[in-house]
């Protein structure tokens, strides 16, 4: 333990020297003079009175900071090591030992602080300066909060010194240093205390804001709010450092806004940051001012972010910011404050702009400069790959300018093979693909274009793309896809073109008329390809025609609003004709003439945009459709609710030659006017003509493939002779005969006076054998919307609640089951179907639990199967009520299963107590209307209906999993509503079913991994 002052001074001087703080020459002599008459060598712990007297003499001396530090450290070591021995001497001297040491350490901390600040401003002494400032923090921390006698100005000084020292130390520490965060927090706390004690100086404000800013940048916490007043004061100070710091604050706020997706706020804050950096650069600079290179780099980064992220409503970028960013980052003074990769990225952006205006020379200069910068880029950086992709794009543009077809083809193949790490120049690739279309053999062009489309489509999901850029890539992909597929019969290809077109049309705030028209074309092609086993249009088919009509109208409206030259890709006359075609088909299918009125408005707009003679054919066709006689009802005055938009599917007979189709429709009209056997003969002749002409047109009678050519085709009346739909249903001989018999049976039942009903069935014309195994059942019906359509309109918020319609359909379903006895029909394998569906959902058929609730299904009265889902009921204003479809009825099903299929095909009835009460009320009405042998006892209704609903939900979920997803907006929503409803039903029954076996079975579905995922 040191006991002499001389020894303590040696240790102190060596300690300081080890950290780069060398005492000045003659420091010992200076101390000897400052303590006269005491000599250093005579001062020893054994003479405490002299030691203490020498200390107080020293306190009055004026010494340099380092010499004072040597003595202060030495004397503090002695005072600390011999505190007990020295206590009597302090008493004899009339000095307080505690406060003496407090003052000693306070002054020592100040010496550390002032010398440290001088040193950190010079590179050669920066390290020792940081060490001294850390010593300042360490010593100050031992006294500042213990000195309860200190006046406010002393407290202000100490806290200000600590905050300032913390800021300087934090600057020197690596960002990931474990000490940095605690130093920043402590410094900010000390800054807050200093301000509380009255320090509102510009210097204090600068360090306070710096500490809060660095803390915010490190942790993301809202530390800047604690220095809000300091920020306001500093923003008005005309100094380069102050303005730089406020610029950094604004830049940090912009980064925070970007992290939360608030691009508007980000743009405002970056603009403000740029203004402060502008002032900082313009103001005088000195040794204490922020480096102008740093200011240029931060301003450039602000401009770069504004260019890359703050696009306008149409996705356009302000090239002013790109130019300014390049100017700032190209200044040699800023180079150490940004990376070569960042500068290369901006050069590539400018190269893209040059390529877009066909200035391939300028583009190549920037690409070459970027490649030089990237030659030394980190190996994991992807900018070099972006540069390579752009270089290929520029080469393609140059080859197109030179009309070098071979070079374009070769470069396009190279571009299609580029890795997915960096986006390709999608616009250039699409342009080159279309440019090659007439120069290559069709097969060769299609093969190359497929590869190009695959590569462009990869970029749609690239994480570096902004929403606007993603929209542009989608647009280019959709253009290539439409060129590839819309002229083909490839359903998969047409679906791909529609998927891309719709994603592009729906993805951006501003979409061009040409893009909307392209989406209309794709939807029209998809609608023409759609087919179904149903005798009424499905919601996916309905939605495809809706999309074709609506997008076509939107394209015309967009062109009218832009008031610019029409894009060469947008043919207004063809768009108008497409709108009329969609409206006419929809009217034919649904009997709703409002579609034609909508088309008339669109046509008026088209005539303002294009020469009248080009739009004249569409106008003539629309006039003919509007002049056709309106449909009239045959039963009552019941009105169907009006649809909210376009609809329909048709294998329109308009595609056939007029003379051939006219004979079939004329025969049908003549049959209506004839009587007796003559009428029957004409109906059979009409049926044969429809089959012959449809088959002769090269059109399959099959919709969805059902054993080769089997399926349903719906023909509309292009001549307006009967204004009905003709349905051709190709099935095997037995099925055709069975459904014909069922339709005739229903017709006879309906004709009985006591059986008057508000529903009807299709009118059979005859059965025509078309192959050794197949026949076509030909029937006609009036158009209308399905119950599925009305349900979807309600769920989308566009139509009234259709529950009354479904309740009416329940009455019709009971009548159907009463009118068409089961006869020799065999029961459907209900439990087997449930087990297969459960296996598909979670890999287990749940045989045990299925067996336990199977009796609720199998023991119920069985009736002829109707397949009662909402798509098999058409509400026709012309018919004055409900039209029942698909009554082939080859098997039987438990009666409540048919009811469950009808009322819970869509989520129209709630899963609360009121909803279940409604279901049971409907089930009671249904059961009461059934023949006595089919009725379900009232006390069994609840549990049997729950079992039927569980079966519906499980089998329905599995069916949706197997189905190819629809691409029309309506089809997608319809399946979404169904899936969500089925999952909710299973969940509800698992917890609330009346019968334990039903709850157990539902719970088993939910317990599976896939079942939990479905929720």
C-alpha cells in the first residue's frame, strides 16, 4: 500500500502515460512549487497534518490539466487507502473528510473532461481523449448523486459534462459494443437532468439530440420524444453542425415511417431532411463542424430513398431525386460515407431510364460504371447480378434498333435463363417477345415466349420490388401471356393469362386503359372456355362474364378520363364489341335487360373516343338486342331480385351459321304454336336439330369432362324466336331416359289442380342418341339467376337477404320429394363418402366415430336425390318462381341431408341460437310438407339435421380442396364463403352439437393438424 506522496505520483503518472496521457516535462517541479513550503518527498502518511495542508495549498494553484490529474489521482489514492488514519487530521484542520473527497473527485472528473474533449478533436490523440472521457464518466458517477450539498450550477455542470462525455465515448464505440447502449442511456438521462438544472445552451441541445438519435437508431425506441424541445431550439440555430443533426433526426423519422409502411410521412420527413442538409452544407465550416462529405452522403441517401420509394399515384418516380443523389454520391468527399454498391444501384437505375427512352449509349455508360464499382463488391451482394441483367436488357434494345433478329432471339434466351436473385428488365423482355412474334415460326416463338414468361413471372414475388414496380412487372407478364394463350384452346394457358391480367388490373391505383382491356379479353376467353356439369351458370362462370363486361367498361372510362392519345394496344371498337357481346349473353342467360342498358351507355362513350364507322357493328348488334321482344312470365307475378352485375355462361349458338341454327329455333317456335302429335313431332325434330348443329359446329356437347364428351351445353336464342335457353345434357342412355321420365312425371304432377306450386322444372324436348353409349337430353327453360347468385349478392353487401328465397326453395324441395317417389333407386353411400372426405382432410377415415353417428344419417327416411345445392335452383322472373334443375335422381338420400345441402350451402343462417331456431323451423315446415312416410319426428329433427350438416361440411371441405380454384372474382369469393362456413360449422358442432356422437366426430376433425390449420 502506497504511503508516500512521491510514490503515489509516480504510479499516477505511469497510469496516465499507459493510456496515452503523458505528463508535460517538468511536471514534478511544477507540483513542488505549487505546494511550497512543503516538499514532495517529505509528505508521508505518517505526517497527516502536513499532507492535508499541502493538498489545500495545491487546490489554489493554477496548473495544466494533465499535471493537476497526476496530483489529484495520487492524493485521492492516499486519501482512499488511509481514510481511517487520516480522519483525525481532517478534524484538526477543520475540514470535512467526506466533502473534501467529493470536491477532489469532482475537480478530477472536470480535468478528465476538459483534457479529453481537447484530445478527441485531433486524430493523433483521439484514443487517449476517449479514455479520459470514460474516466470522467466513471469518477463523476461516484460523486454526482452523493453530493447533496452541491448548488444547482454545480449539478448543471456535472450532468452536462457527463452527457457530453457520453456522446463522445459513444461515437468512438462500435455499434454492436455491449457498453454503447448503457452509455447512451446514461448520457441521455444526464442530459435531461442538466436541462432540468437550467442548461438550454446550443451545445447542450446538440449533445442531447445526438444521444437520443443514436439511441433511437440502435434500439428503435421513441427516445427522440424526450428531447423534443431541444430539437425545436436546435432547428433554428444557424450552424452547420446543428442543421446536420436536425437533418439526421428527420432522416431517422423517415426510416421509422418506412418501417411502418407510411410512405407519405417518409417522403415528408426526407424532404425536410434534405432542406436541413442543404443549410448545413451552405453554412460556414470549421474544425468542430460536421464533415461536408458526411452531409453530402446523407443528403444523397435522402434523395435516393425518395426516388426509390416515394412514387406518384401511377408508380412513376421523380428523376430529380435520382440526379441529385448521383451528384452527391459522385462527389469524392462523400465516398467514405456510402458504399460502391449503393452508387452502383443508382447508376443502374439511371441506365434503366436511358434504355426506356432508347438511349442505349447512355445506358451502357452507366452500366459499365456500375460494373467497375461492383468488381470489388462483397461476394454476397446482388447488385452485380442486377447489373448483368440490365446489360442484357440494353443489348436487346440495341439489337432491336439494329433489326438483328438473331441477336434478339439469342439475347432473349439468355435473359430468360438469368438467375432469380435479381429482377430482369421485364419491359424489354416483353417488348422483344412481341417484336419477334411475326419473325419466327409460331412453334419456335411460343417455346421461347413460354421461357420468357416464366422468367418475368418469377420477378412478381421478388422482395426488392416496390408495389408500383411489381405492378409494372405484372403488366408485362400479362401482355406476354395474353399473346401466348388467348388465341389457343388451352384452358390452363387462358387461366394463366387471366390470373396475371386480373392481378395487374387490381394491384395498382392507376391502371391503363390497355391493361383493363387486356383483362377484359382474358376474362372473355376464360368465360368461353368454362364448362360445367350444371344446368345453370355457376358463380365462377357468372363472374367471368361479369369481369369481361366490367373491365371493358372500365377501359373505355379510363381512356375517356386520360384525354391522351389512344395506346396502340387498345382497340376501342373491339372493346365496345366485347362489352355488347358480354351484355347480350348475360341478358340471354338471366333474362335481365339491364345489362343491355349498361352496354348502351358504354357504347355511347366508345363512339366519342373512336370513329363512328368502327363502332357501328357493335351499335347495330346492340340495337337488335334491345328491339327484341321482352320475356313474359307463365306463372303468377313473382319477381326475382335484380343482380348486381354481369353474369352468365353460354356455348352460344351465335357461333353457328345462321341458316343452320335458325331451323332448330324455328322448329321449336312452330312446336309452341302447334297442338297434339304435330307439336310433339316438331319438338322431337327441334331436339334433333339442336344436337346435330351443335355437334356439326365442332363444339363438344361436354362442359366439364365427364367421361369423354359428356357434360352440359347451354344454347341461347340468337334469333329471338322463343327467348328461352336450350340445354343439351349428354349422358349415358339410362341417365337420359331416367331424367326425361322424371321431368315428364313432374310436369304431370304440376298439372294436377291440387298440386299448384310456385315452382317449375325444365321442359323436355326429347332424347337424341348420339353414340352407341350416349344420348343427349334436350330441354328448355327460362333464364334467371341461381339461388347461389342471390346468396353471394347478399354476402357481398349488394343485395337483400335471400333467406325467404331459400325458405321457398325448401317448400319446392319437399314437393319434389313427394312428387318423385324413390321407386327402385338405390341409396347413396353416405357414410363411405364421409370417411373418404375425413381421410382426405387429415389422413384418417375416423371409422369408429363415423360409425357412431352413421345411424343418424342412414336410419332417416330416404327420398329421390335432388342435389339441392344453391346452384341448382334458378329464380326466374319470366317463369314467375323457382326452376328446379338437375333432377336426374339416380340414387336416394336421407331427406334432411337434401335440406342441409340447400340451406347451408352458404353462410346465410347464423350459428347462434337464433340461427339454429330458424333452421329447425324450416326443417319442421319441410318435414310437415313431405308425404307421411318421409317425415322426421319432431324430437329427432335437431340431432338428425346436425348430423346432416356435419356431413355437408366435411364432404364439402374435401370437395373444395380437390377443386381447381376459380379465377373470376365471384367464383373466388363464393368458394371462400363456402370454405369459411364449412369450417365454422365443424367448429360449432364440435362444441355445441345436441348428439354426443356428432360432437365427437366434429372434434376429431378439429383435432387433426390440418383441421387446426383450417381454423
